[in-house]
C-alpha cells in the first residue's frame, strides 16, 4: 500500500513539474481559447462568442490573433475586450514534433504567447478588423471616450499600441501620454453620462 502511495505521489510530482509551455502549446487555438476564457472568468462571466474574431497574421512568427469579449463580471453589465496572441508550436518543448505541419502548410498546434485587455465599457472600443502588425508591435484602431460621451457611444478616434514580448502582451504608451482611466485602474465615482 505504501509503495502505491509513494508511486502515486512521485507520478503527481512529475506531472506537476512538466513544463507548462508543453501543456499549453499542444492544442488548437480554439481549445486554448476555451482554457483562457475559463481562467479569466468568474462564475457569472460569459464570452460574447459572436464577437470573437480570429486573424492569421502574415508575419515571421505566423501569429494568430484572437479578439474576444467577456461580459457580466460579478453580475454587472460591464464588458472587457481582450486580444490573445498565439504562435505555431512546432514541438520546441515536446518530445514528439512530427506531424505538426500538414502538407497544406497549416499548423494544428498552437501555444499562447500572451494576452491583454484592450478595451471595454467606459474605457475604449476596439475595431477587431482594423489593426496593423509590424515586427513585434500590434497597433489597434480604437474609439476613446470624451468627457461628454455617454457610456454607449465613445466618439474620439484613437489607437493603442501593444508589444508582444516573451510570454506577455504589453501596451506601450507614447512618451508623455497618461494611460486611459480603466487601464490605470481608476474608477469613476459617478457615471460619465446617461446609459
């Protein structure tokens, strides 16, 4: 009995010690997105699945960008827009790396590089179809809130710049620009306008 328990504990330790990149990389983008949405959600949050868009980027890294929306945190009517960046997994960390690329050139295994909140209610809206990728930089077209805007209609055109770094996606601000209130973690004491 003790040997079985010891073997079980050793197996569990080995399983937990396995590289996380292997476990997270050995899957399709959709499967990885299900896991990411689950991790970011609370018990009342749901993904607005009709808003999810996926883009295959024609860059050296062959990224797949996924824009998605989570709504209803803690039962509220707030929503947050996210961007997740995936890269093909050609078996860098896995023992079996054959069969990852099909004859058509399609890859069926991806790993999450990183994700970031990119907008949301009271912060900014993001056009998921309008973006530019330049090397390790992703530039999104946004619509920011003016002080006079209601919570449903931001009106000031803008842009948000994100750098893709190892294991993270980080927003970079131009010199001298302060972060938007939601990005800085500020909350408004009063509503910005009629809903």
